[in-house]
């Protein structure tokens, strides 16, 4: 059987979009080795000199004026990108996209960011004859994702599916598959065993993550570190090397129960080791924790999609916000005492459909794409079907 080629296109605005692309690629490959995937951050690939400046400006805007980002997100929430904007993006930054596709000759294109979705849709309108799937990587659906040229939308929840139906997407063209996570997150490991392998103490553990750029508020760090005598605190600062160096040189973080690290490829293991995740509500991080059955405490959210993600998980009973110091004291007090954090409902993993709206299967998205490629699943036993209790 000849291999089918799947091209996955993303962008580097935050780490979650590209992470979802690699997760989907790994899941598809695990289910069927006859699928060949390639993941590209399209803008960076086509504009290697300009892209770092754009990413830097984006990061600076988020840090210095998050309110502006939130205002623009809400203002444009129901407005797809205009034809003029689409044409400008294509001509200025993405005019070589057609040549990339011609060279790679994919059988399927999957996008995990609105900009590649827009660019490929424009090419399809001009005659490109390749199926286009779009994976929406948040728990909301901003109008910038929308395009009539998308053959299948794969979305996080039944609520997002309904939102797309209200916007005119055909019922057969949108599936509530859940956001894809890497196969490492399809199962869990024993906490004592994984802690031993990570060379940390076998004690109640809190994992603190601030997103791909390590954006954690200083006052929240101060609040958490007061528990260092009773709880093991693992700080993962992502790519924020400046903050990591600052914390390593700060005496209050120099403690045997505190672990400081930057970017790591072993988040799955660190989540297995933890009893609680303190995090910003990025779509990918929250979904990975959901797959692991790990309760979440949300620190400050960026206006826009992170607020929507946070509201979804709090409403469903999968986490709480750090509304005040009392909430942190309550949760970390339970962790220190070895008490489980009992949420409003259990995490369970089933194929989720309109009749099981509260269930998430971490392998479902990859499974759906494999099926839509018209492949038999050669390793169907790898599809996650376990029940995941909260409070472990």
C-alpha cells in the first residue's frame, strides 16, 4: 500500500497551534504507519528573516497591552478575515505557498491556525484540488477560522460544533473530535514510579506552567512558593530563559522541594508526577491535563481565547481560577494533606458525540483523520478507551 502524504500547516503565534499539529501527526502515525506527515509553520518557513520580528512584536503586544489583544479578539469574533486582508497576506507573505504544495504533493492538507486556513482556502478557490481539514485548537471558534473551502472542521467540543453549525457550516463537515494530544498523553503512569524516574521526591507535587513563553505573574509565584515546606513545586517556565535565570538566582527558590526548568519534552511525565496543575488556560495545555485526569488551577488568563478556554474548563468542573489567596490556600492545603481534589464531575474518556457531551477521548481526532483518509486502522488497540478519575 502506498503511503499517503499529509501536510500539516500551522503558525508560531504561541506554542499550542504547532504543538497540536505535531500531536496529530504522531497520533496518525501510531495508528497507521502508511501515513507520511510533515508539519510546517508556514509563515516562518516562507519568511525566515521577517517571521522572528513579527513573532517578537506579537509577544511584546501581549506582554505590554493584553487588553488591546482582548478587545480586538472580541471585536472581530464574528467577522471572518476580509477578502482584502486575505489578498494582502497572500501577496506579501504567502505567495510561495502554491510552490510548496506543488513540491510536496500532499494528499491532504490540515491546518491548525486560521492564517494557513485562509491561505489554502484562497488557493482552493483558484483551483487547488487537495482536501483541506481544519483543527480548531481552542474551546471557542473565532470567525477568523471560518472558510467555505474547508472540507472538514475538527473541533474541541460539541458546543463549538454547534457554533459552527449556526455560522452555516454543513452538519456533515464538522466533527467534535476533541483537540489532538500526543500519544504520550493517551495513557498515565504510576506517580511514584514516574517521580523516581524523574529523580524528584515521592511527595505531593504541584506542576506550575505558564504557557510556551513562561508568562507567570510574579505575585502568583510568591504565593505558591510559600508552600515549599509541605508541597513539591515544579516550575516549568517554557522558553522564558530570563525569568528562569532570575528564579535560579533568587534565594527563596533555592529549596530541596523546588524544581526549576525551562522547555522540556517530558511534560507528559511531569503531569503524571503531579497532583495539581497551575497554568494559564492555553488550549493545548488544558487538553493535555484533561487527558491525564489532572485537576487545574488557572492563573491569570490572556483576554480572548484563553478566557474562553478557562470558562469552559471551570464550567465543566475540570478546574478553578486563582480568584484570591484563599483559593490557593484551600487547594494546596488539600494537596499537602494528601487529600484528593474532587471536582464537580469525573474525567472520563470515551468517544464523544452529541449524546456524551462531557467526554473526551485523546485519540479521537487522529482516529477521525485516519478514517477520513479511507485507511483501515491497523492498530485499533491503541485507541484510548480508559476511564480517568479526577483527584488522583
